[in-house]
C-alpha cells in the first residue's frame, strides 16, 4: 500500500471532518477533497468509518510519539513530564480549535474512536507513571492520573497552552518526594 496516498486520503478525511463532521461526511466527499474517484479512495480504506478510525489513529500516534520523545529526553523530571502533558494538550487543543466536529476524534466515548482515545490515555499514564517512579514518587500511578486530569482541565481553559508550564511547575513538585536540604547527609546536618 502506498503510504503517501493513504496519507492523502487521511488528509482529505480531515478536511471533510472540519466541514461536515463524521456523520455527514460521505466517501464521495473524501474523494472530491482528494480530486479522485470514490473507487480510488476505496483502494486505501474500507469505508468512511475506516478512514476516520485511521485518521484518529494517526493523530493519536503522532501525539504519543511526541510524548515518548519528551519522556526520553535528558532533562529534569519536571521538564519531561511537562513535555508528555504538552503532547496531549496540543493534540486536544488542535482538534478542539479546528472545528466543532474535530473534537469528536478525542472523545473516548465515541463509537469509532473510543478505543483509540482510551489506549492513548493508558499509554500516557504509563509514561507519566514511569517518570514519577524514576523520580521516587510514593504513588506514581496516582501522580500520573492527577497530571492527566490537569490536562483535561486545561483543555477547556481559555489559555490552556499558556498555563501548562505554570500548572506543571506548581503541581509536580508536590507529587514528588521532598528534596534533601543542602548540607543534610544521612540524618545529620553538616
């Protein structure tokens, strides 16, 4: 399968999603957006639902790749956590901002995309829990869940992207073990 042509199909699917939403988009709309026949589109997707699932999968995979890159950086833990959360927030804000219809792609209750959204969030929680474990957090899973909830709140804030750094800087240190005071060695003060 030609991945370039599949990418074109998914780009056309996104264009139609912006205009019409999932329900009102037809395979003819996708074909017209590409400038090809409907039968040409069927060479790359089984139908409209498949096109939308693959589109959602592509967007979530790209965001997860960015999150993994952020988690793997040689940087302080708080910065890496901020990068993971930024990947999720950027995906959400991008989709929420493009059209009232595009937010459907991040709806974990949606019939077509729910599983993709849920798997994405599970993977983000694993990345975050790993970072919190590495930093010595007492309950890394709870810390990861709190961070995911933080991003969910910022998705609806007017300046969510702008607030992310400050929110992470305020929240994450409270989820990590306290730092040893300077000059403190094994229970004695130097």
